[in-house]
C-alpha cells in the first residue's frame, strides 16, 4: 500500500494548510479568532478521519486483491 497516491494527498494537505492560515488570519481581523480556530480544528479532525477511513478501506481492498 505504500506509495499509492501520496503525491495528491501531499498537495491537498499543503493547500489545506494555506487555507487554514488564511482562515485564521481572517478570523483575527474580524475579532473572531477563537471561532476561526475552532472551525479549523473541526476541519482538521474531519480531514484526518476521512484519510484514516479511506486508508483502512483501501488497505482492506488491496489486501483482498493481493490474496486472490
């Protein structure tokens, strides 16, 4: 499973980090820093849950294909 589609994930995370920085900056300018930080934290949790579930699904799928 190593090396499958890691480039796309890296690009996505880079854009996610840049977007998070801008979201925090906008929240700081609007005096809603804590609300922005909480929104970003929730977004990161959802993102990593998605990656974790997807990785588990793909690991099971590729293990089933490798066994047959």
